[in-house]
C-alpha cells in the first residue's frame, strides 16, 4: 500500500520550523523590551505562556506521525494505532484552540497598553469575552463530539451519525476564528486614522498592525485543505490540513511579536542616510527647479523676497522633517505607545503654534486698522 512519506516528512519539517520561529519571536520580543527599558506587561507574559500549548501541539504532531502512523492509509493501521491517531488528533485540536486564544488575549492586552481611550478598552473587553466564548464552545463540542468515548476513538464511528461531522467542526472553528482575527485587526486601524498624524505616518502604523493578515491567510489555507480530508482514509488525507493547523498559531505568535520589535532596529538609521538631510536636499532641488520654471515664464524669482512673508510655524531648529524623524526614532526606542503619544504631542504643538500666529496676525491687523482710522 502507498504511504504518504512526503507528507510525513513535511509534517516533521514544519513542526521543527514552527517551534523555532515561535520561540525566536517571543525571545526577540523580550529582548526588545529590555533594550527599550520598557516594563514587561501582561501581554508579554500571555505571549510567553502561549508557547506552552504551542509546544504541546508540536509534540502531539510528532506522536501522531510516529506512533499514530499519520500519513499511512487507514486500512494498514491496527486498532490500537488508529486509537492513538484519533487521541493525538483530539489533543492537537485542544492545543490549537488554546494557543490561538492566548495569542488573541495577548494582542488585546497590547492594544490596551497602546490606546488608553475608555471606549476602546471597553471594546477590547467585549472582543476578549468573544474569544473566551469561542474557546469554550470549541472545547465543549470537541468533548462531546460522540455519544460515548468508545465511539470517539473508533474509526468506524467517528464519521457516522454517532458523532458530529468532524470536517464541519473544523471548518466552523476555523471560520469563526478568522472572523475574530479580522475584528482584532480592524480595531487599531480606527484609532490610528483618528490620530492627528500625517497620512504616511498613519499608513506606517496601519501596516504594522495589519501584519496579522498573514494569520488569516494560514486560516484560509486550513479551510481549503479540510476539503481534502476523507473520512474513509483519515490518517492519509489529514496530513496537509494538520500542517496548516500548526502554521496558523505559529504565524499568530510571530505576527503579534513583530509589532514589538522596532527597538531592536533603533540604531539602524546610523547606517542609512539622514532623513532630514534627504528632505532638505529634495526641498532645495525642487526649489531650484521651480525658480527655473519661473524664470522661463518671465517671472523674477527674486521678486518673492520683496513680499513680506509670514513667520515660520516651526523654529528653524525643529523643521517638520526633523519632527517626523524624531517621531520615528521615538517609535523605535520607546515602543509603540510612546511613539504615538510623541507624534500626537508634536501635532498638537504645531496646531498651537498655528493658532498663536493667526492670533498675532489678527491683532497686528486690528492695530494697523485703528492707527489708519
């Protein structure tokens, strides 16, 4: 009989890769916190704790392939081997739901550290309750999927009317999980686009939070591969679906940790050209081009200097480009919340300067009108 040796080997390789990536991401997260001298929060500890069920899932996958003979045709397995396979399959589903839920809670706790608006915190509480409810529902259905435990670990009963439709259960849990992922992804976008920041800064922050779309892609692949599973030959056809079941929570851990890693690259700008120098060079070159165009049109470029100009809204030592550069450095060195707060303060200061200048010009105009009268 044919054996899915390539699938078995892929499961082993994916298991090792997922374990390394998840561990590396969490370790780098803690290193970034130490480098930025930021305090460890509940979100960090929840993320570290999520490695426990993740490791258990990877270990269960290894047992499924070795002792449970995953990747071989069902009619080549003994009754005890099939029972071992079904038990490891149940255990993998339990560890999968636990890992996914713990990562979601960690992300919501991170949101609460970054955005301190009371209404947003209430929203994170509601979504957190939805995530816990999803976990309870998924575990409840798994615990009572069959009438008896004997039927639960019997290959002839698992896809009969004595048990729930296992493929429908997998698709329902994955689909509802993706819906929660999309909600969590959209939550910070509303807050970011309501900040008083430049458009490119909002795009940068939105892209940072939108890294979680990779998790949705992995979940979608899991749903697609569920259709390949056949009840009559579960051990042979479930291998591909199980690999995506390992990839999805690992991607969730990695993407959730990526948003906390900017402090590790805080010194990268030392090896790159200065943003402020580049912006000044671009501005000077564009000014020269404009002067050339004005000369071609018969307009004296020096005539603009005869016109009284309004004072600059920013002191010369704090140009707008320099403020943006400082904002991004703050994002890298002090973490996401400090950077957002810094950029909001800078924007409010700019608005305050503008209002002061407008008020000063209005007062001067009024005085000149009074003297004229």
